[in-house]
């Protein structure tokens, strides 16, 4: 069970959508403390790069992580955080996890474009189908 008192890795992002690169990052983050707080920036619907609302994003994250990582993560909605500031000796580290190049190449922009194309094809096929 997730314990908010235990050391936890924070992952902050838009997750538009959550994809295999994010999953790889989660797995590496989990190795550090055994639990992860996935913070979803509240950007849904603000522009074409952010088409998904929090409920959709959370659902996709949970589909990717459950049941294997049950109790090892939480998903939280947070404001549209654009800057992280800290003082001296704050008791935590800010670090980049460098993933393999093939993982780094995964692009949410390309995934969203493919999703739009599939949706357009479905709409076109439905519009051209006779009604039963």
C-alpha cells in the first residue's frame, strides 16, 4: 500500500498520453524508493498538445500500471506547474533519469497525431456508412 510518509519519487508531467517511454521512466523511478507519486499537470484542453483531461490521463496511467504496480504509486492532479524552485538543503534531489535512446525517441506528439488520424478514419467511415 502506498505510504505518504515513506520516501517517494515524484514524476511531474502532462502525460498526453502516458506511453511506453513514461512507463520506462516509472520503472526506473520506482527502483529508487519503492513508490512513486505521478503528478498530472492540469493542462487538459488548453491547446492541441493537451487534448486529454485528468480523468482520461489517470485512467491510461492506471491501465499501464495495474495490477502489477498496485500500491506502489498514486496519481494526483496538480496545477499547471511550469517552474520548480527550492532553497538550500531542502532534503531531496532533483535528477534526470537518462533512458536508452530508443525510449527517448518515443514522442507523445507523434502518438497524438496517430490518434487523431485513427479518429478521423473512424469518423469518415461512420459518416459514409448507411444507417441501419
